[in-house]
C-alpha cells in the first residue's frame, strides 16, 4: 500500500507504508519509555580537553556523576598510551570498586577501537580476577560514516575500518562484555562535507549485524538539524534498524543540539541520548567544533518538556520545580566543579544560569 505525503518543499511523493516517515506516526507512544542518559564526559569529553586531569580527579568526576544519579558513565579508553595512560588506574581504583558494589545497575564502558586495545583490557581483567562486579561490563567500538574522517582518524576507509571490527566484537562478547557501536560524522564531515544518510545507516546496519547491542549516531561537528536527523533515522529504519537500537550523540557547534534532542526523542522515537557534563569535549579533527551537548542542558530540556529520563523519572515541567530536584542540583554542581578543575568556562548554559540564580539567592540572604 502506498501513502501520499507532503515533504518540506511541498512536493507530493508516494512512499511505501513500511517506510512512512516517523513524523506521521502517533508520537504519543514514543515518549513512554524513560530516556536513557549516557554520560560521556569522563572519556569522550576529557579526551578532547586541552588540560589532562590526574587520575584521582577523573575518579572523583565519575564518583560525583554516579552520586548524582548517572548509571551509564564512559570511564576511559584503550586507544594509545597517550589517552589510555590512566584508564587502568581509574578502573581499578577503590572508589570505583565501591561504586560497582553499591550500584548493581552501574555500567562503566570503555572505548576499545582495535585488537591491541582489547588485548590491553583483557590483560587488566585477567590481572584482577577477583573483582566483583568486573571492572567493566561493556566496551565501545567506533567507525566513521565518511571516508575523509576515517582516513584522518584511523588511516583507512570506512569499509576497511568495518572489516577490523568483527573479531573485536566476537572476542569481547565471548568474555561476556556488551558491545556498543559509535558512528561518527553521521550528518557532516570536516573533510567531505555533507554526508548522505545512506552511509551512516549502512554502517549502523553492519554494526548491529556484527553483534553490537546499540549504535550511537554521532553528529561529530555539530551541523545537524531536526530535518537531517529525521532523514537519517528514516534511512536506518528502511534498512531494518529501528529507533530502539539507536542512540544519538550531538555536538552543539551551530546551537542546534537541543532542538535535535527534543525532535529525535519526542518525534523519532530514539530513547538513548549521549551527553557530557558541562559540555566537555570537542573534535581534534574539527578544531572549531564545540563540545558535546551538556548533560545539564539535556536534563533541563527533557524534564521541562515532560519527558521522563533515567535521571529524573518523574518530569518536573517548570524551572522552579527542577531547580529543587537533588539530581539536577548535583549535576550542576559537578559541572561547575569540573570546569574549575580544567580552568575552563562552564559549557552548560543551564549550569551557568543555575549558578547565577544561586549566587543571587545567596546575596539576598546576606
């Protein structure tokens, strides 16, 4: 059966029912599941900051995030000695051991891009066989959607990059580790320009076929708008990749990240959002790109839009109510703290507004 739909340019096209645009569906059923917030600041965020934190401060950051309610926190990477230097120390720290024992649902994934990195992780796990729960229960692998970025980042094409992953995924799953896939430059590339949605959709399909449980679609240079996300998700679904298997990872270079988040959560059905405390991060291959969308901003946006999340299950659709929420306050405090430690401005607009209101309240009391 064919449906006639009207596109943004007012052209009338005929589309098979199986790929009817998601915007034409009943979106009320898409927002019932709480949105899962994946905190990427301690890995993706810090990895792209100019100042490197000492191990004890990385551990403290993870402690504060978990204390605020985060249960999915990227904790490090096994990439190169430059970037993974403190990851083993972070994972084996007493503080993280206590967190794992306290919170059974806690996941502390690490990035593992190649077999050598996986060997390093396995060696660490083998050296700590008595750790219960294990040091980590999840790894992430990554691939770009554009050849230009892939060649600059991994010195290979997209297809060559994909060919390296099956053995990593199979070995990891064989050790009982869950595997998440990251796809970068899904909407734009600093080298190739605009990216055809077919490319990231095909990569996502291949990753899922290899055995990853979820694919995080990354707008690495922050050029995305809701229409672009819609085209991408529609293309993914055309290939049989449903929104329930997707996560979204926005950067805010052009100030559109929050609009994108609201659209793909409330309209497109994606219920996993990657975000970074205080908007930590950036992209070394796109120097002018700003950081990840901030966790504080995402939490404020979704809660005030009456969308439940894993951090605030019962939305508080007003500024006054959310400011009284303990989770929200702890996250804002953490964003302020890590910004001071890094000697940088807080990248969260919500976090800065929260601080200013607190400062005014303190002045009024005195």
